[in-house]
């Protein structure tokens, strides 16, 4: 009978030892997973901040060169600043943020080039104003539906089309004709 108790107590001690090992392993693995999630979150925040910082630099440069009003500048910045207010931060959302802000930056750079080459005849300021007018009026409007659908449509307002170029060329040729007519008089 005593040998049964010794064997049973040995079995209980072994079971408790194995249970303790399982608990330690679970805590270690859980801690590792939490650290990975935390690091992923920090990486995502850093990536989003880098994209927004690039966008802010682009807007600051554009605002200075085109002499945009502070209100226009702040509305352009709201696009990047409000991106994660009403949607979760994840890889898909960050790639959407990157794509959207890069697209807007590129379109604004093209408008700036158009303004630099055509001066006052450029429709750049009008296009930026109509783009700003199409943005949501309140912060609540900057939700995932806006960023995933409406923003692409609104971005078309910033595009320089062939008709814009033709209108500018007609205006320039009309100005040239007017100046040549004035010289003849």
C-alpha cells in the first residue's frame, strides 16, 4: 500500500510539474504575441505618420508657391489628419492612405506646374477651390465611405484635362491676336 502512495504522489508531483511548465509556456507565448502585435501597431503608426508628414510638406510647399489661403491649406491637411478618426488602422487602410495622399500630392504638383507655366491663365486655383468645395464640411464626413469611394471622384476635380489646355491655348492666342491688333492701330 505504501508503494502505491509513493507512486501516486510521484505521479501527482509529475503532473503538477507538467502543468506548471504548460502555464509558463502559455504565458511566454502570449507575451511574445502581445509584443508582436504591439510592434506591428507601432510600425503601422510610424508608417502612417511618415505618409502624413510627406503630405504636409507637399501641402506647405504648394500653399507657399500658389499663395493659398490658410483655410484652403487647413482643409487640404484635414484629408490626411482625419483618415483614422472613423476607421481602424490596419495594413489595408494604411495602403489606402498612402495611395490617396500620394495621388492628391501628384495632382496638386501637376496643377502647380500648370500654374508656373501658364501663370494667371492657369485654372489651378479654380480647380483647388472646387476640390475644397467638394470635401466634407464637417469632420464626421471624413469617414471610411469618403476615403474608399468619394475621394477618388473628388480627386478628378484636380485633374488637368485636354480641354483645360485647349482653353488656355485659345486664351493665349486671343491675347496674342489682341496685342497684334493693338500694334497695328
